[in-house]
């Protein structure tokens, strides 16, 4: 189907999303201690963003990521979730200075479908939560338990604007300042802030899913600032007020998500100043093909994997090491044994053995 067609299968809603990173920054708002981001200004190519997300989640990639910004992590721990937020229309936001931030270069389209495919393949029998959403374009990708968690999440502009008029709306708590409730561009921006708020609220309601074995994946594309810049200009008070509101909302969103996952979530923000013509491609389902079970499949999928692999690997590894050390110690003692002194077999006669 066309790019704006929603493919629906049992337990799965799919509409793949693409971003065009035309360069400014990738900022890591939250990451566990065992996912190490080094301080520096190493540029990251836009096409490598999906590989970076995969590596932070402990998955392998087809080509090594030759980027010094990501250090070697723990072999025995992986984040419970990764959240990528793409903000269009601004080169940078006033985010905390202690957050790791890197320049982006080489504006090329990328998609997180590969990461979603990996999660589906490795954790098909578990309960992963995969959500990709672009409210401004009403594009949606949900997989697994996301259909349950975000069943009440408003995803169309009409639904979100109706949500803004309900109790608990961000309109009652945000300092709107120069923003207007009656302007379309302003409402689009406020709708995206409302989506961030509602996602956190729904995650808090389903905190038990954050403790399961399957990692979760979230990616959001926010275009409200781009619309405000187009309507008012980047020097306008509306745009300046919006950047402050969004920066605060993103920090709170990162804090809430990290809290839900017990500080085991990676939260990244991609700020994109310019955005090329949106890419369109056919909607497809990651479940639509059965060729994964075919040994001759062109996708070269790996064998089935589950979360207990690391546990089994460690049990086998240390058991083999212990047995090898035991054999070495026994062999050493036998080699240096004095048969006439240490062994009762050589030291005593058969008669004496029977007497004993």
C-alpha cells in the first residue's frame, strides 16, 4: 500500500517510519551505567543511528560501528528499553550540559525497522513493547504488547486535540506564554507535548511490563517546532517559548521513562534543523513472510534466541573452567606422588590390607 496506509494484522499495527537526519546533534539524555558514552565531539553519520540503537541494546550489527563515542559495555547486562526522539525544525535544544551530545553528519534516511525486526526475532515468545509514532503525519508502528499498553493513546491529530480539552491536559499545566490555543501550528506543537505526557502515564500504568525479559523500543518524531518556525520564524517569541517548553518536556519524559525501567533505559534526542522531502515507501509487516524458517532465506536470519542464553552460556563456561582446573590439579598431584609413601596400594602387602 501507500505510505499513509495502515497495515493491520492480529496483534500488530505496522506503518514503518523514516527520518532524514540533516545534521545537528544526537544527545543522550539518559543511559545506564553499563552503557558507556564517551565525552567528545565525534561526528556520527545519520545512517549509523540504527546501528547505534542496536548496539546500545546489546544486539549485533552487520558492520562494525567505527565511532569512538560508544564505549564497550557490559557483557551480562542490556538496557530494558531504548527511546529515540527525533525533533524536526531546530538545530539544538537547551538540554542538560552533563548529557552526552554529538554532531550528526551525512544526512541520509534511516529507519529503526531493523531494530524492531531483531526484537521480534529474538523475543517472539516474550512480551516486547515496540512503538513508533509521528503525530504530525499520523504514522504509527506498534508491535507486541504496545497494542495493549497504548490502546488508549490518541494517535491521530483529531484524537490528540480532543485530548487537549479533557482533564489532565498539558494546557492546564504548561506556561503557554506567546502560544495560542486557537492556532493550528501552536496546537500541533502542544499536541506532541501531550503525546509525551500520555505515553509516560500509560507506561506508569503498565510498569510490570518493564520488568519482563524482552527489551522495549520507542521512537517518536516531533514536527511541531518545524511548523512554528515556518509560520512565525525562528526568531519569534512563539518559537523561542516552544523550544523552552519542549526542552523541559523532554527532560521530564526522560526522567519518567528512566524511572519506569529502573534506570535501565537509554533515551536519545536527535535534533534536526532541516528536513528533506518526506520519504515514502510501501507499508509492510515484519510478520508477513514465512521465509525466516527457510534455510535458503535471503534475509540470513540467525537461529532462535531467548533471554536465558547469557545465563546458560555463563553456567557452561564456568563449569568447564572449574572442571579443567580440577583435572589439572589432580594430574599435577598424581605426577608428583611418591607411590611408596602416598599410596596404600604400593606401601602395604595384601595380607596387611586384609588385616586392616
